[in-house]
C-alpha cells in the first residue's frame, strides 16, 4: 500500500465514520477477512473518492442511495446499512419511509414493499439498542 | 370519471406543474392520446397521491427519483424529464451531476455514464431554449 | 381520509379479497403496522384502481403478474403471494409452472429456477393446509 | 444438423409462424446472418421446446411474455415483436394496453410508459399496413 | 421422451458433470421433483446445447457465467453453484474473487459485495468438506 | 489533482490504452467535457485500480465484462466499447458471439439478441475501417 493510497484511505475512513457510525466498520472488517484489497477499495472509492466530494451534503447523498437501493431491489443488506446511515446523518424515519413510498412509482410496489419491511427491521433493531 | 377522482386529479395537475413546469404536460398529452385512463392515472397516483404528500420537499423527491432512474438504467426518457424537473425545483446542474456520479458506486459505471450523457442532453436543450 | 378515498378503498378491498382470499389481508396488516398511508395506497392503487378495471379477467391479470415477478426476480415474497392468488382465481398448478418455465426464455434459467422453487413452497403450504 | 434437431426445428418454425405470422421470420433471418447456430437455437428452444408445450394457449403465453418484457424494460425490440404477436394470436389492443397498465404496479411507471409508447408504434405500423 | 432428446440429454448430463461435478445433480433432482420437463430442459438446453459447444473452454464459460450472475444480482443460489463449478473446472479462488471485484465497476458495489459473501460461503463449505 | 492521483491516473491511462486502443480515449474526452472529475475517476478506478490488478489477464477480464454487460442489458453503448476492447485484447469474433449466446441461458433471449445485434454493429464498423 503506497502512501498516496493511505491518504485516500484515511479520507475514506473519516467519511465512512461520518456516514455510518460504527455500522460499516463491521462490513469493512467482514470484507477484509475475505479480500483485504476489496475492503481497502470499498473504503477508498465510494467513501474516499465519492462521498468525500462537496456538491451534496450527506443527507442528500443518503436520500439518493436509499432510493437507488430500493429501486435496484437486489441489495437488501446494503439497503439496511444505508437506512441506518440515513438515520445517522439526520434523516427521520418518516423521511426514509417517504423515499421508499415514492419508489413504488418508479420501481413498482414489490420493490417498495421489500424496502419497507427491511427498513422496519432496522428501526426495530435501533429501538432494541436504545432500550 | 367520478367527482372524487377529479379532486385527486386537480391535486395531481398542481403537483405536476410544480415539479415539471411545462415539461410533463407534453408527456401526459402523449399518453392520453394512447390511453386516457393511463394518462389520468399518471397524474393522480404519482403526483396526486405521492408527490403531494408532505414529509419530503420537492427537491428531496427529485434527488430520490433521479438517483433511482439512473440506477434502474432502463428509463432514459423519464430520467430526462426528471433532470429537467430537478432543475425546475431548484437543484443545480452540479448537484444533478453529483447524484449521477454517486450512482457509479451503487449501480456501476455504465449506468452512471448513460445518466451523464442524458443529463447533458437536457442541459444543452435548456441552454438552447435560454439562448 | 376523505369519503371518495373510502370508495376507492372499498373497491380495493373487494378486489384484494377476490384476488388473494385471505392471503393479502395479512400483507396489508403488516404494511399498516409500519405505514398506514402506504397500506391504504397498496389497497387503493393496485387493487382499487388497476385490478378493478375491466379489460382483463383476474386469471389473465395473474398470468401477467406471475410472469413479471419471475422476470423481475427480486420480489420472491410478492411472487409467492401471487402464486397463491393465481390458484385462488383459478389457475392450475400446471399452468403456473408453465408460466415459470416460459420465463426461462425471457429472463433466463436462474430467474425461472428461483420461481420454480418458490412456487413449490406455496404448493407445499397449500397441501399442508388442506391436510 | 442432425435429423432429431430438424424435428425440433420444424416444430419451432411451425410455432413461430403460429405466434408471429411473418414478423419473426425477419428476426430469425437477421440473427442467422450473424450466427446461424444462434438462429437455429432461437427457433428450437423458445418455440420448438417451450411455446410448443401444452398447458397454456398462445394467448396466455403472449400475456405472460408481454408482461415480462415490459417489466424487464431492457428489451423494447423484442417487446414490439411480441405486441405484434399478441395481436396475431388474438389479444385485442385494449387487452395489450391493459397488461402494460398493470405493469405500472409491479415494475413502476417508467417501464409501463416505455411499453405504452412502444406498443403504440406497433399499432400505428399495423394501421399503416392495413391502410 | 423421443430418442433424439435422449441424445441431447446424454450430452447435457456429460457436460453438467464436467462443469459441476456432483453439485448440480442435486439441483436437477430438486427441479425434477417439481417439474420433470423443466429438469430435462435444464440439462438439455444450457448444458447439452450451449456448454457443449466449442468456441470457449469451460474455464472461460465459467468466467462469463460468474460475472453475469454477480451483475444480475438476483440469483445467489445459482451463483453459488457456479462458484463451485468454477473451482471444479480450474479457476482459482483468487480468480473468482477477482471477477467479483471487477463487477463493482459494471454492476456496482452492492452486487459485488453480495457476490463476495456468497463466494466465501462456497469456499468455507469446500474447506469443511476437505477437512 | 495531487501527485498520488496522477500515479493512479497514469496507470489508468496505460491500462485503458492496453484494453481499448483508441476507442475509449473518445469516451473519456466526451465525459471530461461534461464532468472532468468523473472522467478522471473513470480512468482511475475501473482502469487504474481494477483492470491494473494481476489475477486475471485482459482477455479474461473482457470475457467477464462482455458477459455482464449483455446480462445487465441496459448499457449497449458500453457493451459496444467492450466488444471492440475484447477484439483488441485478442478475443475472436467467434468467442465474443459465444459469450453472447451463453447469456441466453442466464439472462434470457432478448438480452442475448440485443447483444448479438450490437456486436454485429461493432464488427461491421471494424470491417469498414479495415477496408
């Protein structure tokens, strides 16, 4: 790992923490156990290169990501990470449910329903942690 | 058409106009020429029922829709309508490009590139109208 | 909730019951526990507005829905609801398997195989209820 | 080409003609000019093996295929072939529009709108031929 | 079943065994328990007609299939069968992880991450069998 | 642009040239005219970070990419770039057609047919250049 990558890496870790709190450290560790290179890339490209950009604030970025992951429909684990991240950067539960509802228009009701149930699992887990 | 549907319809037309300016009147007219029922539904459900809800402002709604349409990748005509709508409700070109860029992470570079070129077509058309 | 929505709502509930028997009451209740508005919309738009239309009978509508949900491939819970609904409106198990088989041509073998296994789960559950 | 394949091939050609009239002969010829093996396979597997099966009639098969191709959203040329095929096996224009409308529920409005416009192109071409 | 189909069938079984070792016999048996016709077709078309062709060796075919199944993202059970098949025809674990990594570029990080975790499950199961 | 990025950038440009010959310089320039940052990222992440990795040779990488882009089905412009790239790194036309044929199994015939026609456009353009 060259020094310049460490700089991207540090920036990536900082953004990852700003976005997800502790949640995605786990994901990164789980990836690193299989492929350290892919784990490094996961920190550096999405977070160090993209989320670190100005132009959108983190709340706006999470609106975009949550919408896209509902629409894609094949990435429920990542969707749940970003529901937690959305709450972490200041979206309310109501706003997240509203994004999911809107996706019924663009990606159909099955995608929206699966998003709704997955979001509820995240909310329930947060409630359990808070209790 | 029952009176209660006209109420949803009026609300839908108001939202449609708030979101798209004149752009989607054309789409509705084009749909109505094929299926008046589907045109009415297009006004009433996405706009009268969903966009009319509180919980997200129109700018946030367009961030979600633009992100989803890039990610889905199979709806470039609708994507272009919503790029124009995004500008209409106050997103900047830079913010729209930023949403598209972010989608490279979630939906891959081909989807993002197709979004980028389609957005540019909208920007160019707006410039031509402004000239 | 305005009176006109209750009318759509009542029509939606009637269609939902015609299509799914008791099956989707559960889904609606599960959705309502998270978002009452989305639950109402789920009754009113797909069932009150779309399934209630003339032009296709319920058996033809379920052929279309089952085919689409196999092809989309990311909505197995909804697919299973509609396999049960298909049986409820008069499709035979053989006809449902035939739709799934045909989807191997249009959406590929993995989508068809996942549909086949999910349909079998529904058939097995129906057998258990009948026993 | 072995004799047994010719049997599948003959059955495939018979079904292809029953489904599409002259329309897909063109498609097969266009494919054969690039890959004769793929053209033969296109006749033999989808038509000789699948459409030739009993269990669904051709009208039901076209309902399933039209629904799936709207939902998949990335196959408009094939969708248009099957809109023409649907008319050929006895679906009305109204029934085809109804299938497309229903797909707004399962695959979202953009997919349904693209299907609607593509179907209209087929209807217009049929009118021009009839004139 | 006609004699000519048995020939395709025998060729399909031979290829299936060359590709998957014992793994997909299970899949075929599981399919046959639901639909014997679909099971026969699963042997004959993908394996008897396609994998049996010259033009690509089995290692190249598995690179293509593994890449496509990561990208499609809605077929994890089939993806896992083909990770095992890839190992069986001589791809290394490192090569399989590399294909998955590359898919982050074309289908996005969520699809790649889901592929990574599913591949790891296959590797772990192979280790357990070898122990 | 920091020095370390130039290193990734230089590596990206080298790989891009190894993969695509002159073809994707055009794509990069077209992207840079809209978003210089996205153009730089397109060079650095897919080519500088991913294609530059050892573990698969460029021919194997193009097999994976061509397969994925056929399967995704919503990225024909990028698919055509990679058909040209595949030829550039040593795949034969027959091998490319074979990958596309195989995708009929995994992503369905419409996706494979669209890939076939798009590949033929690339072959025809190459013939015209060679003439």
